[in-house]
C-alpha cells in the first residue's frame, strides 16, 4: 500500500482554483469534475474528517453570465462579476455535495475578518459550529465589496489564513501543477520536482516562477506565501495537481505532490500567538472554583469572576488571575470589558437575561485559552 499523504490529518482545508472549476474557453462550470471532487470530499467526511473548502470561480462564472468577455476588466466590473458568479458558485457546490447528503454553508471573507480579532473570532466560531454540525463551509473572498487596497486577490493566501484561523492541520492547494519544481518546468527541461520542503528558505522562494494561467491569480509565488502563513500556524501544506477527476482520491493513492511540513501543531502555534504577539488589554480575577474549572479544560464563565479591570474589547488578549494573585491563563476575551463587568458573578441564565440568548455567555472560550500553570488547583484545595 502507498503511504496516504492525507492519512494523518483530521481537519483539512482544500483550496480549489478557478481553472479547475471553470472551463477556460467556454467559461462554464466543469460539472463532471465538480461531481468527482464532491465524491472525494464526501468520502473524507465519512471517515470523520472536517473539511473546509476555499473555492474560487465567482469572477470567471460571473463574467460569462454577464457577457463580460474582455481579457482585462475594470475593478467595478470584476466586482459585479463576482457578485453574480458567487451565487452560481455556491449553488454548484450545494448541489454537488447534496448528491452525497453533505450540507454546505457559505462564508465570504474580507481581509479585515482575518486581521481584526473580533471578526476573526466570529468567523472562527461560525466555521467550527458548521463543522460540528457536519456541514462543509465553502469559503471565498467577498470580492464584490472588498476594495482593491484590502483585497487578497488570490485564494492561495486567503486559504492559508483560513486554514490558520480554523486550526486545520493540513491545507491542500489543488493546482494545475503537481507541486514545486526547482525551476519552471514548462521552460526548464532539467527542472526537478520537490516532494518535501521542510523550511521555506530564500532558495525555495527563488524557485517560484511567475503567474500560472489567466484564470487563476495565483502563481507559485502566492503558493509559497501561503506555505509560509500555513506552516507558521502549525498547518502543513500540500500542492497537488487538481486537473484530474477525483483529485483527492488520486492524492490519497500517492499522486506526486509537494509537502511543506509545519514544525509545530496548530494548537501550539495558536498558544504561541495568544501568548506572544498580543498585548494584554485587561485582567480577570477568578475564584478557586473557576480556576480549577479552567485547569480542567473548561471555558471561563462569568459566574466565577470576582474582578474585571482594563479596557478590553471582544477578541483582545486578557490575563486570568487566580486567588493569591497568580496569573494562571491568558485568553481572548469573548465580551468587552463593560459586558464582562455586568456579567461578573452571574449565572449563565442571568446573562442570557441581560444580553439575550443570541449572545455568547462565555467570558473566554476554552479554545481561546492558554493555561500557564496547570498545577495551580492542587495547592489550593
Ligand atoms: N476570489 C476569486 C474568485 O472567486 C478568485 C481568486 C483566485 O483565483 O485566487 O473568482
């Protein structure tokens, strides 16, 4: 048996480029191909994996529907094409996966969703909830409202941000090429295929050539950028050929690809991010019961909070202090400081009374919490 390159991963983000989904000449959806990858995705779901799809194709589908044939379009027409094409794209995914009884949800992302922590937390939570409910999130950039300055413009980097945001352990970029070569294989006959990249060195960056095809914005350069984002977030990345039918099945059976290995787990990377790159905007003092609950892996609920200080917003980093003034954890605030002060010491039911059932009742969700002193509870029985 061949080694299954996807075998060890539980949460996969799969990026699908326009050139795979949309026929370059006719501008029509490649329906048979879509059906084949939907079958592969359903198979991964049956195996208990979480699958998040980042799909391009809105602009190229919308171009055909609107009859916009010029090679290069002004930004307003690109945005109009994206708006029209996104409907067709979502519908195509919904229909293709529905054949296999898999439900889809659509999420459109603008860069500020991934950069701004409040939006980031919401997008992360919604995607996790979709996954917990067994659905497949279908993600694209919100091209029809994104301004040129804040657009990603390519789904390679967008998919890497998404993979990091959802703590995926692997990102698969399905491309028209089966991985990274030492030189562009089309023009350099001695180009060698690289099956494994352990570190993205300047030499690796230099191997990335220019843009690939007129339909996909991303050439190898944006794929290497994506690999940097992914591997630093604990997500391994695979570039594989997507042009064949059943591309994921082909990969699982050992089709050539390039693997960029992450040198840490997504959980470790997230921990480092929460601890390292964010300044602490507030402090929450908790009672002994809450401290023990946190150490056993639970979320921080307002009932155990005794004091709230600082001016923090939802998504800011906050410090959690146990009786005896010991900082036991850091986390991302699930509410702003005003709401935290109102909620302090109250039961979840009373908080629903205060803020309404549609608001979250955790002050810090367990997923957004990093413990600093796992041994605290034992000294404070
Ligand atoms: N978001 C664009 C679309 O849906 C594609 C960007 C890309 O090809 O990377 O058409």
